C-alpha cells in the first residue's frame, strides 16, 4: 500500500528519528499544558456567557425598578478597599464585612436606581430589622419595632440582642470605632421582645446614619461564646464562609433571610487591597464584577479595556491645604487668603484630575442635601477662590510678611492614596514657589506616621490632604463636621480633627449646632453661616473637585447602582442585586 | 552524618535566639502607635483620647517593660504559641499555618523554575562558549538579573489583561483541592519570581561548567571514548553543581523576601501579604511570628543545602 510504504520508508530511513519524535511530543504536550493554563480561567459570574451589551452609565437608561423580581444564582466578586483584615466587629474594624452578614435597625436606601432606591449621593435611610423608620416621641426618643428575623444559627433576633449590640458598641471600653460616633447616646431599653427604645442626651441629626453603619445587631450568645473571633455571625443577607486576611473573604447566600426574596447571589467574594495593575487586570479579564473607586486616568483605561462595563461617576470633594493658624505667619487671615488667591485651580485640575473638576469649598457643594454652595456663590468670599497673584501679593504686603515664607508641608506618600494626590502637593509647592511667595520643605510620610503627626494636628507649618468635604463625604457627617472646626474652651488640643487649629467661638458653636438641628431648613442655614466664616478666614484652602469612578459588570442587574459610599466599604445594598441572564 | 546534623541543629538555636531579639526590638522602632492605628484604621479620625489608648495598651500588655514583654513572648513561642493578633485577635500561629502553604508553594515553584531554566541555560551557554547561542543566553541572563521581580510581575498581570483580556483566576486554591486551578493561579507568580533567580543560576552554572570542562578528568573521560552526553551530564555537571547548590541556599532568602511583593501584585493570601499587613498595622505578634517563620525557613534551607553536598560530592564526609 502506497501510504504504508511512505511511512515505512520515512521511519525506517529515520527521517523522523526517535529524538525528533520525542521533541515533537514534548512541544505538543507543552502546548496542551499552556492551553489548559490560559484557556480555562473561571468565569465566576452567574447566568451564562458574557454579555457585551453596553450598559447605561450613571443613572440614565431604562431601569427595571423592581428588585423583588431578581434571579437567584452566581458568585459576585467585588474589589474592596481593604477592610478584610479583621472580623472583630466591635473590638476590630469589621464594619465593612459585617455589612454583608449583619443587619441593623435601619439601612441606607442607596444601591438601587430611582424610583426604587435613593440617589447614590444620598444618605436617606430605610427600615432594615425595624419594621418601619422610628416613631419619634420628641427629639430625644426613637422607638423601633422589630420584624421577625433569625440569626444565621437559627436563633431569633430579639430586642435584647439589639440592646446588647448598641450598648456594647457605645460603652464597652474595648470598642474601637463605634463609641466615637455615639457620644449622643443616653440609654437603650427593651420594653418587650420586639421593641427597642433609644434615648439620646441631646438632639442628634445622624442617629439613623450611625445605626446603619456602626451599630449592627449582634447575637449576644455568639459574641460571648468566643466564636466571634473565628467568624462573623449575624442576621444579614449573606453568611460568612471563610476569610484569608487581608486578601479574600467569602460569603454565601442566607436562604432564611428575613427580607424576602433577597438576596440573590449564591456566593460573594471580596478581594482585599492589591496592586492597582492587578485590580485593573481582574476587571478587564472579567474576574471581578465591581471595582473599587478609580480616579480619572484609571477610569479612562478601564473604559478602553471594558467599554461594556457600566460606569458610575460621582463628584468628590477637593484636595485641600491646611495651615497652622496658631503659628506665624498663618495666624493672619490675610496670609491664608493670599495662599488661596495665589493658586491657579484650573491648572491644579489639569495636574491632578485630567482637567476635570470645579472649584470647591471647605464644606463642599457636592451634596445637595446639605444646601452648601459653590465658591462663586459665597458672596464677598467668592473672590478668594479666584486666581489673582497680584491681589495675593498685596495681601501679604499688608500683613507685613517677609517673602518667601519658609515653611514645611506634610503629606502622605503615593502608596496611601495614589500619585495624583502627591502631584497635587508638588504642584501647590511649585506654584507658590514660582510666585516667590513660599519656599516649602517637603515631608512625605507613611499613613502610620501621619496618624501620629499631621493628620491629628501635630505638625509645623502646613499640610496637604486628600479632602473630606468638611466631613460630608462620610456617611456619618455630623460628627465629622463638628470635630473639624471645633475649638471647645477656645483652644485646640492634639490629637485633633481640627487640623488648621482654627479657633472661632461662633464657628465652634455652629459646629455643635449643625449636629443637633433636626430641622433640615434650619440646619442648612447653619451650614451657610459656617461656609461664610470658613471661607472668609480660609482656614482650609480647597482646590477642585475630584471624581470617584466605579465600574460594574453589565451582567449585574440594570437596577443596580454603585453609590459613592461604596468607597466606605458598606455593602448592605448588594442584597438587591442579581445577575441578568 | 547524624552527629553533624545534630551539631548543626544545635548551632541554629543561638542564631534563632539572636534573630528573635532583633525582630522583637526592631518591630518596636516602627513609627506609629498601635492603639492609634487600631482606632484610625477603622475610620475614626483624629481625636482619640489618651484614656482610650491607655486602656487598649493595658489590654494588649503593651504597658509592661519591653524585657518583660520579650520574656513572656519567648516563653510562649517555645510552646508553639505565637500570640494573638493585636488587630483582629486571631491566633498568629494559626494564621501562619493557613498562609505558609501559599508562600512555600511560590518559593518552591520559583526555585524549580530557576533550576529548570537556569541550569540548562548555563550548560548550553558553556558548551557554546563565545558562539552566538552563548552571547544570546548571556544577554538574556543579564537582562533578567537587571529587571526587578515586581516589574516582571506587573507586566505579567497588565499586558495579558490589556491584549487578551486574560488574568489568572482570582484568589488562591489549594493544590489538593483543585490542582489545575492552583497551577493557573501560580504559574505567573512562579515566572515573576523565578526569572531573576534563574539568571543568577545560569551565569554561575556557565562559569562553573567552563571551569570543570577544562579539568583533566573530563579530558580523560573523552579519551576513554565516553559519549558527549555522558561526559557533560554524568561527570562535568555534577561537579559544576556544587557552587550552584550553594547559591540556591542563599537565594532562598531572596525568594522568600520576593514573595512579599509578588503576593501583593497577584493578590495571594500568603505570608508576604500577611507580613505587609502586619507591618502597616504595627501588629507586633504577627510581625514577630512572620519574621520568625521566614528566618526558620532560611536557616533550615541552608542546612539542607549543606547536607546535600554529601550527595553530590562523595569526597564530602561528615
């Protein structure tokens, strides 16, 4: 047969030697191995093959505004900021993880698009374990009725558990976080198994916010058994499975969750902090479904790699610059005002945020709920936000300051919040140096160093911060706003949140008042007065707004909305999400 | 041989003791107060009262003199108790047990990679001395030596994602649970960490081979009519490997320290990320436990290297 003669001749004559054959097999084997490595990466999303449909960006597009009609299934993988180091809820800082496993009396309404949910910038509350938002018998009393619910071990949640949880968070000496947000708490009572009454010492505007974030309901039995050190156990939508801190934490769906039909995801995996390149690669390769916040440059890179992903964009308050107002030459407000007028905010935006962003002020205008204004609307202080180096020099001359001012600037290094922030600090230094106004000695610190230094008011000269909108960018803003500008008894004692060491009796009074004014219109007028005092005195110089960008895999339901507050690790809203087919 | 092993093991004890003193003391020089870090990392900003800090310090035993803290810690270590994390209250020993598999796997795969790539490279280079393959391989080796492993790791993560939308599966799967998935997760870290080390191996193997190939016994072996393969792999390479094995032991320390960055880049929950997390949180017991782990591994790896000489060179007797 011609065929066999051909092969016979070829092999017999050793055109293909044994060695060659073995080499060939080796190559083929290597190719097969390579294919198995790259070809089998797991798509951990639920619901079938990848959809490449372009999803809506932000809050536009038609929406299935009914989260009760979701589909169960799939493993949701989320990139987080790094709260996975601890599962100790009260003595550690496991609030982020616990937002998946624990319930609270109330929760935030964001996470679903309107009309069902609230805006991604809103801190509107909704009932969670409570049947309804509290009945308030006066400004100091909050009554809650509990709905029937069980912990993950099957035991019922009672008002005693709620009382225990709040009291432990507020009064236990080993508590690390929550107690700083409940100085307003007087007592908690449990008149019956389904009723909880919270009594405050004075009116406090953020009671519901603090309940939602810091006062999660724990099982007294579980917490006192010692098991709490090994696992999180609550009554929330997801059950804790395991943790490999700080890299990974896993959860599974709670089929007995008291709020039916939620949740929908069968499993949830949270990924801890890792290299930026890895985070981007994971999302580009569809390993993760939700990113952590990204800046403008990263946003554009992700858009290029994943044009199908849904983008949620939010303004964020600006980076800012503090000066020790109790030290020369910063004591004179004209010097501080000059520093603001010597800053070209347009160029600042080009350096730090791709040219995007608008001028911002200390209490930030980005949250309409608080009624704060844009700098150009601040009356006579508006001019202080305009770039006017001539006027700046006049102010410095009137203040009799020797130029250039020699001072320090303290700030984080790039490992803390990224390079754009450090570029901002560098730009401020170079701009003021170019104008001949200030010569800075630069001090870069790690975060642990900052925690004992400039972040808590212990520094000389000036410092540069990533920005906090006067506390508005946190989901418990009242305390933060209060602490940032307060000087009780006319002095500032470190450690302090009052980084500029601002001492102003009226401002201190207003800082406390805003936390206790429950009437929203009156509270807004308090903020207005605060804005004007802060702007006129320029205790903190704000530059241009930044952006927080989050991406979501389009396989996740149309109704899903990543709120701004996702950067703060809260994940309770994930129970409303599902994977579309 | 048994006596030698016992002697070497005994000699490691003072080494480890000195290391423990160094680690215990060095950790306390890191800037930052533990209680401030615990409180601040949870979102509390600024104003933390000293009373709260004092209470936390007492609860954690940090108010006692350093020598008392050290003695207490050392006593516990000798019973296998590395203490509890100051931050999350977990057993440090348990956490190390969970994580060491990841790090040891990366280190072993990196070593294997470096041997499988570096030694043949060195041999090929030596056999083709001053020819084109030699120049090419030496160029590659110098290039790999110059490139830091974290940069290689970043490229291995970024470029496939950009070009092919590919990334290894996230997380870590134990090799006994799912070997395929484990290899998918580990092969890129293996390359990232092994590349630089293989370059060092290649260069040393080359110079060692060149030296050995010029020896009289190699000429004798050829004169006796032995095949080239037998001369190179049975006679020459075995002798050339002695310095390579020494390098291998030294590079264990480099491998382990390299895992810190590689694990962070690839998001692997190993000893590297554990140590990094602990340093950032100023979690003394965790830092001490992790550094001790690395120290013990390096010490025993070098002991294994010393003992392996006897296998390679029959002239070496203990």
